[in-house]
């Protein structure tokens, strides 16, 4: 029996890894398609739409200036007339050598000056103190970065603009004057004909000879080796982008096709409304019989799984995502409203505390073998995560596990496996994290069936996850992010 259980767990871990790799491969190809479409239609490859303070680095100006949102633009007001800087977020890197035209949509209430700073992280930050003048009647600025007089902030040699991980605007306007900034974009004046460039197939071993084929190409096409894990794919992607920020990076054997980004917002909203209506119907008129636990499981999981597996949870939460996730959670709370005291039920014995905590030595062992020195975590984050872990385990073990027992005719092993799979899928497409969550939930499900108390398991979940975040992220585990956030 135990051997069958272990074999099934190994097979499911392999399936989870395969699923994560497939989703990641599809995401990389989709991004390459969209990137190619933008370039071939002469659209900016790098563009910042500035509408809210959070669209800037740190959500504020560096210096004596206030940043507020004004309609579809940012309004930056100088406090005392001294220069201030605005940092533009960079996801991976910028290729200022091949995209050297900086175009800005703005309006200044008074005359002033605009400077620029860029840096690669490996060389000194370069400054062009006066890249352009600001006048009240100007609405668009177009600056060629190659024609500016760059000086090193540290008084070292400053090269021509190239690969950059940092780009800032340095603004000086009179005290109480306001700069309204709508967008910034990097444009190119070079032809970007990727179709003439042969795809570069990267081998699994030494990739340096293959990389030499790219030389100084602004947008080479790289095809990743076959059989890579999610973590290996994204690590190689990041390495390639650090040298070729505009590179097209696709799975093995794939070829990107120009495909503009399409919006399915209307269909998504329609589906979400149908989902919420179905939840209301099931809450008011619950189905009787053997179908009921299946419908309740589906109602609780459909919204959250759509949000995570569908890669609909991006850098910032959206109203649609909040509704889909919140709808499933609210439905779970409603159908368990008479049993909510189970959420804080105290375990009957000390062993019920010790069993779930057995995952902590495992986490410490993984950190010792594949991790790094423990990093401090913010206290507010730690306290918040205890509540979040508690809520997750209540949903998994109190709401779902009991219903999986019902549909499985009280076969505990099947119910635990099904619950662990659901828990893992809620961490898609983070392959290693999915596998760790699956294995941990197998153990916690077994512990729960012996104590029927979710409290110690929530504590164990929080402690184990915080240990992983502190000492394993960046090593065996790439990050704790899920859904589309995992790719940033």
C-alpha cells in the first residue's frame, strides 16, 4: 500500500513538472509572438504608460517633488525648484544601443530642463544633465540618446548608451511648477528584419559557441534546449536577455509568428458573471445527492484555478481577478458557515502539533543542501502570511478534503491525494513550488485526518513557507510567485 502511494506521488510530481513546463513554453512563445508583432508594426518595444504613482520606481520622485495621479497622466509638482528624478521600471534590461530614440508625451507648466541617467549595474551611472529643455507649449519630446554628452556620475569613463538595467528622468522646474507626464517610449531607427536571421538552437551543454552566432544582432532568435525544467528555462531566458534585451526566446522547435496582443476582457467578464451567478444559485438552491460534493468542489476551485492556471494574476490585482478568486472563497465560507468554528478548533493532544511541524526539518535540510543564508523578512509580511496560510489550509482540509472523501466513498488516501493536487495547482506554473506544495499537503492531509484540527497545520504551513522564502528562494525555488507573476 505504501509503495503504491509513493509511486503515485512520484508520478504526480512528474506530471506537475511537465504541466508547468508546458505552460511556461506556451507563455514564452506567446511573448515572442507579441514582441515580433510590435517590432514589425513599428511600435515601441519598451513603453511606459504613466497613470499612477506605482508606475514609477518606488512610487515616488527621488528628490523634493510630489507625485499624484491626474486623469490618465502623472502630475509631478516641484516643492523647492531643485532637481528630482523619476525612475522607470525595467523588467529585465533595455537595449539603448539599438533603440536610442526616447519619445515622451508631457506638458510642463513652466520652463525647465530634462536630464537623463542610465546604468547597467556593471559600470558607472551615466548622466546627460541637459538632454532637452522643457517649455509650456511642448507636448512631445523626441531625444536621440546617441547625440547627448554623457558624463559619468562617478567621474569614470562613460560609454555610449548600451545595455541598461536603469533609466531615470532628471527634471528641474521652478518651485510649485508641475510636470504632467503621460508616456515614455524607446524607438529605433534601424530595420529590425528578424526573418533573415536563422534561429539559434541552444544545446543542453556548453551554449557559448551557439551564442557567438548572435554577435551584435539587436534581436536574435534563440530556441531553448529540450527537456528543461521551468526554473532552467527562465534562468537561461534571463541570461540571454541580459545580453540581448530584445531577443526572441522560444521553446525548442518553435518559430514565432507576429501576433498582436488580443484582449478577451469581454469574454472573461461574461464568464466571471456566469460563474458568480452559478455560485449564487448553488448557495440558494443546493443540489441534493451524489452530485452535490462535486459541484461544491467545482464552485470553490473554479475561480481561483482560472485566476492562477490561466495566468490572469499579473503584477497588480484586477477587479476581474479579485471577483473570480473572492467568489470561490465566499462560496466556500457560505457552504461551511455552520462549521466555521473548525477554523480555530484546538488540537486534542501535543502530538497533533508535532506531526505537522515535521515539514520544518525537511525545509531546513533543503536549505542546507540547495539554499543560502537565511534572509530577514518584514514583520508585517510574516504576520500576514500566518493568516493567509491558515485560510489556505482551512479551504484545502476542511472544505475540500471532506468533500473529496464523500466522492471517494470515504477512501482517505484518494481524498488526500486529490486535495494535495488541488493545492499544487493553485501554485501553477511555479514547477518546484508546485511539487513541494503537493508533497507537503500529502503529509498535512494525513495529519488532519488524525486530529481534524487545521490550526497546527496552518502554523506549520506558515513556518515552512517562510523558511523557504528566507533561505531557499533564489536557489532550488526560483520564487514564491504564482500565475503570471512568476514570469516577472
